[in-house]
C-alpha cells in the first residue's frame, strides 16, 4: 500500500547509511569528555575490587599511578581522587594532613604523569567517624565550621599539587571559603569545581561502599538537594559562580538530564555531569545477567549527558569508554 499523498519531509533519507548518519551526527563523544574517578587507599600493591562496582578498585598509591597513566594514554585528560583514610575521627584529621592518602596520591601522580589534570574531591564524610560531610554539633552538621574544615582540606590538596579542588559537601559558602583560603595561601591558580547541584540521591548507594562514607546515623537530606527541585539548582549554581567556582556540576546525571540542560542554558562555565555509582552498577548488574549490552547502554547514557549539555562527564567508564571509542 502507498500513501495517497506526497511526503515533503522524509527524515529517514539522512539515516539511510552509516556515512550519512555520521555526517549529520549532532553529539560526538570522545575521550576528552571524561574525568576518571579513582579511590586511593593506604598500603602497597593494593588493588581491592569494590563488590558493588565491578571494574572499580581501591588502589594504593603505586597502583593509582598506573591507572592514571593508563587513562591518560587512552586520551582521558583528568582524574578525580577520593581517599580512604587510615583512621577516622570527629575532626577528620587525615582529610587535611600533609601526608594524608589523597595528598600522597596527588604528589605521586603529578610526579609520574605531570600533564594529567588532577582533581580532588573535597569532603570529609570518608574521614569522620560519624560519616557526615562536616562538623557535628548537637547532632546537626554545623555549616560554617564545616566550610572552614573543607577550606583547610582544599589547601592541603593544592599544596600537594592538585590542579582542581572539588567541594562536594553542599555546605553554604564552601566555594567562597575555599577560594579565600586558596588565595590567602598563594594558590590563586588552583581551580574550583563546585558540586553545585548535588542531590540527596538513592543512586549513590554503591559509592558508599567504595568510599566507606555512609553516615552512621541519619541521612544527608539537610544539606544535599531535594530531587524534586530544579529552580533550586539554578540558585545553588548562581551562588557557586558568585563565590568563584570555575566549573559547575550536576550530580547525579542520568535522572537529572533536564537539570543539566537548564544549567547549560543559564551558565557560561564548563559544566560537569557526575555519572554516579548507581547508574554504573545498574548497567553492570543487568549486563552480568545478560539483560543489557554494557557497552551500548553505557555509550548511550554518556552521549545523552553530552547532548543535555555536559562538557565534562565524571564516569567510572572513563577508561573503558575511551577504549571503546578508539576502536
Ligand atoms: Zn560528603
């Protein structure tokens, strides 16, 4: 049967061959788009798999150098470091210690892979015995002393050679506190990537095993954002930008693509999307059951984040995706 009228537009014409599709492709994903999160722990030659995140490991400094080098060779320009301290206490003292685990890793990576951009996560939840992202007072996270603690941590990362510090605690004024402290200590060229719109998300589940950072009591809803709010993401980001953030971020990414695209429309700063642990682990689990093609699903997810407006995608797939894209 044929249609009884002529079609003026037939979009399928441009989908007919692979080359035509390549010609009109709107969103290109490349290794340059990725930032690779890595978890560093104490010890030598440690490479401890994280059960809920297949392909992700706790790595000692010697092994993290190899991972970082490998990612850089694949074309990934940057890594984001998370630390697992030896001891946790109420003051999160290893978070800002000169010989803390992240500080050691930053020095080692900068020494061995000097051109790789090294970013560090700045939050104390993995370093406090209570697992909250700041200083507790009467059972609540006390904002201003927490922001000050984050600033101290950021300065120690900068002193170790970090190119970018990335405060993720969602304390009010954390970017301002860090910018002031960095400038005061002579680190005016250290950039800040704000976790500007960080939601209190259930997609962080596997990460808490990875970073051993689950709060002992309560949750983080009193400082992270309500997943129902988009306008508030603009407010949070506006504040981060005013306070001096060089890069802004939406976390998580997949369930928040509308927020990403809203941020792209409203801000000029480079925009990062954090493709979080839950987004990664769901695909890994489905693939292990034969229910999903990991590579195809992962690349589709990552492309959607670029399409929504992300310039930088922080992803546990960074190295794999770079390899897939080069094939
Ligand atoms: Zn935290």
